[in-house]
C-alpha cells in the first residue's frame, strides 16, 4: 500500500508589495527565513492549489517578500493574497531520536504514568521557557477539567512519546 505524502503548511501569503508582483510572506518556521529552505511551494487558496516557483526573495522591514515566477504585476499578485504556503512532508528534515514536530503531537492521547486518560493534545504553545501541551480533557473527566496545560519537559513531566501508538505518557496530577 502506497502512503500518501501529506502537505505541510509552512506559512501564508500576506499583502502585495509594490507594483511588480512581489508578495509579503508570513513564515510559520522558527527562523523566518527557514521557509526558504523548503521547496517546491504550492499555494492553496480555497479549493485551488497551484505549484509555484520562487524566483527571488528579500528581507523587508521585519519580514520577507518573494517574487513568484510568472506573476509580474500587482493584480496578478493580489489573486494569491491569503494563500497557504504548502510543502510536501518529505521536504522536512528527519529529526533526531526523541525530537518531534509539533504536528506529530497533535491529536495524541495523553496518559498519566498511573494510566489516567487526561485527553487529547489539541494545541501547543511556545512560552519561551518551554513548550506547553494544550490537552482537551475527555467529556467525562473525573476532575471536571475541560483543558489542561502541561509543560513539555522531557523526563521531568513527559515520560515517553509513542508515534506508533499516538500516545504521550506524563508524570502529572490529573487534578491539576
């Protein structure tokens, strides 16, 4: 069975810049220029997805602007504003053992070391000190929780992550 290669959203097309078809880019990568390490790009707006070639780029103020091949005026560029920037999952580098992309943790079940089901990872937050798992509690949570914020501190709180079982084991008090 052939596994489908997923598209990963790495950013978004912002406003048009100038009259020659340049576009402002909002990068979702840690280092904003790292988005330029991943090609080819597809731009998705609504149900339409098109493969594009980035022919040039520049830093501008605190952001990036790019030139898309075949887009030579402001009106053409305006049609791309709001598009998601997608790359194939295979364009991302493999991570060392014990490291995970945030997207890999989304939707995982979170269990305590004692076997209590805390819920499902619904989001992740970057706080500066450490990342935080946002865990949506089960409807029938025995502690009446709707959501838990659990620090992603490996070996202190996070005991194990199983990609195969889609499960994270934590040393965490369910009442907290």
